[in-house]
C-alpha cells in the first residue's frame, strides 16, 4: 500500500479528520505520543486490530493498549473503580496505562485473549485530537517492527512501516522516549507491570500496596502469558547483540577501552573523549536518566546503521526513572550481563 505522510506543518483539523476517518474505516494510522509513536487502529474493530499484528509481525498473545481522549472515557471500555479514579486524577492525561477488566465491546484480538484491557489517555495533544476526530478509541502498540527499538520520531517509523500502514502523522520528537508505565488493578491491589515516566515512587505516594511484577526486572518464562506489552518477548533490540556492563564506572571504562574495533560502545556524553579510536554513540549525561531515556531508542537505531558485531552499554540503576531504562535495556540485551 502507499503510505500517506502528514508533516508537522500539515497537522490541522482537516488532516486529523481525514486520519480519523481512516481509523473509523478499519485502516492503520501512526501517531505521536509523549512516550513513543503508536501504530493505531479502531479498538472496537477486531479485523482492524489484526492488521496491527500483521504490520508489526507481533505475536497475537501480546496485548494492545487502548488510547482514549479523556480519562472519563475509560468507563465505556473497562470496569473501573476507585483506584482508577485516583490514578487518572493524579497522572492523566499522561504516560500511564491502567489494566482493568474489559467490557464486551473490546474484542479479544485487542487484549491478546485476556479478559482485561489496558487503558491510556495520552498527554500529547495531537494524539488526543486524533482520537476525538476518529470518534472511537484507538488500539496502539509502538509503531515499529516487533522486537526492534521503539520509534521516537516519524523518520524511525518510516524506516519500519512505510508501505505497511495507511498514514503516518509526524508530530516531531517524542518528549519522554520510553513507553508508558503500566499498572494492573486487581481486587484493590496495584501491581507495576512496566516502569516508565510515572515511577514506582510516584505510585507509592498514592497507594500503600503497590507491588512490582517479577517480569519488570527478570525474564518471563516461555510458557507464561504476558499481562501487558513488553513483558515476555525480546523487545527494543538492535541487530547486533547488546551486553550490559555491571560494575563501577572505572571498571566499565577500562573494559570498554580494551574492546575490539568491531565493538560499538554506548557511553555517557562526558566520556566521549576517553574513547578516541573506538566506535561510540553517546546516550546522555551521566546521572541524567531523563535524557538517557529520551535518547535510548534513537541510539539503538543508530547502532543498527553501523557494522558492529557487538554493543556494550552501562548497566542502569533500578530506581526512579532509571528502573524504566533498566527494564528496556535488559530486554534489548536479552538479559546478557557482564559482571566486571
């Protein structure tokens, strides 16, 4: 198919109405959010949802997230409770997905066969205006080939999905750069399934019973069913194998300095001059995990443009925003860690 590209200066009521009509009629539209770009389809249309899996090459048991224009719209598609109301008041619109029991209007193809559905109201105005224009909720995973680094710009999307979707809306660079935080509400209990910009500390400030799913930091077994996107399958991965270096900065720098010429190094901005003669990509300033989060997926895509045989990167911390970095990088590395 020929993909229509809507540039930033073409985004207006008319073009969003057109894109909304594509969605209503069962087509695929890629749109920006504050986290990453989403590959959208009508969340009430089972056949349209199947097109998402085909375009991405995504396993059908990997659930999609349903995007809504207003937090109040969640009640149309899920059975909500007081916990959702507290979360939505505190964090929506924003980078948070809440998993709750689904209503019958949401087809099982959207939820990967689960009886629950992930609901998100994005902060990005273009995304919300598109949902309003479509007049239907939008089911959307990240707009990339399954397993590859998520797209944080329209150019990333074009590389992966040009010719596979009806339209791409260019909303510029995403502001956060990692996918939304995902929590599940079950019997009044809050469980963190995927960390993001809404951190565990922020959730703990709202509830005193937040648990962290084992799959946030550990590998999910092959026979386990993923409760949310990004839990089970190899995600965010560059073509060359990625290894995370677990040790002090001094040991990591020494290890990287001895790396061969076929090895690409992901290093902090201030370390660049230490590795003259090596192939490097900078990933943000040391200690500035927000800038590293925004930079990560673009850096992994840049790595694919090189001829490297191996990639070495620092091991992130497991607290605050860094937990989201750790979660993405440990999956990109297929849990390959080198202890120094």
